[in-house]
């Protein structure tokens, strides 16, 4: 049996399977406390693995990590959410601490591979996967295999820069259209309204949003903003539309280059629904894509739910360690 592990900024999952798709034989979900650092996460993995090993003969581990990794060397490059992961030899740690060989991959790559093989992209030759949550990640899967580029890093759709005026690395799609980006934009607009006295509509929208988050901007998130937009809050709706337009532009460039037959959308932001996200996104992609390609692709929601990264990690482990 194989073990697939998802390591995120707030979530840790360990799933047992054979790498051939759902269902999993066994799954454990553990909460991550970012303030406790990477060492705490490694202790959680160690403890959970001991319990799992009593029930299942684990021969290899696949890990989907929430951040940039060096897959060839089995190392984490860094985490943007949890301290203690910088240049960490995670595959070696698994071999030395758990006694099992392991591989390390980016979580979006794992998710994209799983959706292409077992989920919404199954049966398609070229699959683009785009994950929109607190950040924006992606994956390209061709003939069932991940495309990793010449350096092991590819499909970083969130780091495309929309327009020639975006000269700094932080002026990217992720800064505008991720869950964090949408929330930051709304917070900025609410803060700016404190000094304006002649815009009653904006004040009404601002008061509505503030009441929804109990008067604390720190509690504001995309779920609250989406609910407000759906209820008619124009400020919230404008920021969601701006995010959809930005992502639509980015995906149109990707489709123009790769001509996939399906784009699979995952992540928490994509779950806000057809009316606020997927419908507008499709319209913006059609506006910006190379005209002969309009109508040649589908844009669909992901199908594998919260376990998608685990399934992809298991699939990578199955093919990497097949000989043994």
C-alpha cells in the first residue's frame, strides 16, 4: 500500500491507497496551527504514520506540499504560510524518520494530475488545472503526465502579470484574484471610505460588509464577500468581477498557447458558484482568448473534493516507485 500526504498551511491529510483513484482505503485529516511551525507538522505526521503502519503495509509515500518544491531533490524550497520549511529535505526526512522512501511534489501539480486522471479532466488529452484559494496555482497534464518544464517549475498561472504596467513580481494575477487578493481589495476600499463623505451608495455597501463581519475587517473573507455580492452589495460584486476578469484574461493566454480541451477549476474561490465565478469567468475567457479557439474547450469545476491532492500524491508515488 501507498501513503499520500497533503501538507498545507491549515490542513494536513494522510490517505492510504494504491494510486489508482478513489476511493481511499483510509484517510486522516489533521488541523495545522501555522504559528507552531513546521516541526509540529512533522511530529503530527510521525505520530499518525505510526498508527497507520500498524494497519497497512506502507511501501512508499507521495507528498503534495503547499508551496514551491524541488521535486528532483525531494526538498521543500519554502512555505509562505508556515515557518521552518525553508530548504527542508522532506523526502530524506521520511526515509530517515519513517523508514519509507518518499517523493515530494507541489500540491497544485498533485491536484491537477488527479483531476486529469480520475476527475473532471478524465478522458481529455490536454488538461489545464487552475487552483484559486488563498493563492493561485496550476498544473498542465498532457497524455496523463504532468508537464514540469525544463526546471521542474511550470503552470504558475497566478504569477502571470496582467499588462505591461505590472513591472514588479507582486503585481500579478494572484495579488488581484486569489482569495487573499479579493479580500485585501475590499478591505482597502472600506478603509478608503472613512475619508469620503459624499458617496452614499459606497457607504451603504461598506456598512453592509462591516455588519457581516461583526465590524472587524480582520474577520472579512471571501465567503462573506461572496454572500454580500449575491445579496446585491455592489462593492463586493465589483471586486469579484475584477477577480474573474483577471483570471479570465490569464486563462485565455494559457488556452491560446496550449489549446486544451478542458480547464478544471479548483480551490475555495471557485466554490462560490456559477453566478459569481464560473459564469463570468467563461465570458471573460471567451473575450480574451484567440478567436478561433472560442468554443473548443470546457471550463468545469473540479470533481475530487478535499482529497484531490492526496489522490495525486498517491498516483505519483505509484508510478515513481512501481519497480519496487
